[in-house]
C-alpha cells in the first residue's frame, strides 16, 4: 500500500504504484507515472507543465522508474510533446532542489546532486554522476558512467566514461574512480584510456574503427551541441 502524507497533493490522474512513498507537502500533478519503490520527499513537485513556449497544452507525461528517490524540493516537469515522456530511470537519486526540465531522459542509476539544473531535452545515460550545483544546457548528452564536477557549466556533450569540470566544462580524464567502483579491470582501463586519447587527438569519423564500442556509438549519434573540449587534468577523475 502506498504511503502518502496527508499534506501531499496527488492528482487523481497520476499513476502511483502501491508501495510509493510521498512525503509532506509534495505535489504530484496529473499524467505522472511513479513505478514501484519510488520515494518522493517533502516539497518535491512532479509533473508540472513544461516551461517551454512551444507547449500548446494537452496530455503529456512524466515517468519515474522503480526504486528512484527524489529528495526535498526537487522539481521535475512533464514533456512538451505527448509522443515521448520526460523520463527518469530506475534506482536514480535526484537530490534536493534539483530541477529536471521538460523532455529530459535519465537512464538507470543516475545521481544528480544538490541544486543541479538540467535544461530541456538533456539526456543523461546510465550510471552517470552530476556534482552539486551543475548547470546543463539544452540538448546536451552526458554519456554512460560519466562524472561531472560540482559547479560545472555543461554546454556540450560529455563522453561516456569520462570526467568533466569547469566553466565551460571540459574533458579532464577518464572517470577512473567510477570505472574501478564498477569493477573495471586494468585491461578495461587501458583500452578506454587508449580510446580516450584517440578522441582527444581529434580522430576523424573514418578513424573510429576499433574505437571502444560505446564511445564509437556515442560519437556516431548526431549532436546539436557538439563534444565538450579537452582541458587540463585537474584530478577530478
């Protein structure tokens, strides 16, 4: 049975799994789907209209995956179009005062730290971690198991398995700490470091044969923003 605090406001058109927990003064708007095990803490607001001038009204959706935790005063908006919902994956941690805008897509096990803001149409792939008070520009992609340093201004795409930092955010190194925590072997790190150095050197599309699979796939997807530049290593990896 779901546990909804008596001061929370949950719309009758929201779809809430039986064991969802919703804290004091939280608001769940219509057209929100909360999967099993989701926890919504105090004063969070889920599923409000997108802050997009092109939004013409109507039914659009926000979906939150299993076992995701959304902490105090976080705000997550529905999609602009009915075709594809704003989506937060399973087992994510959305910390307090985070803003996830319309049409964002977050993979599983993503961590978004305190007061970070994701603009519209941002994609954050599985296992990525965003440091506190980070700002991410519209249409940016953040690759799988990437690490974004706190206070970064992310205006271009972040490669999978990499660490970025700064204003504007630039690639610093592989996310070695995150990769080791995930069980990457010394050989895995060697292959990824070699691939990272090839990308850093400015390989052309014709040079991507043999590049580590997920890096090659990420680079092959057309990007409205382009790839973040490569900067000096600052020990954030």
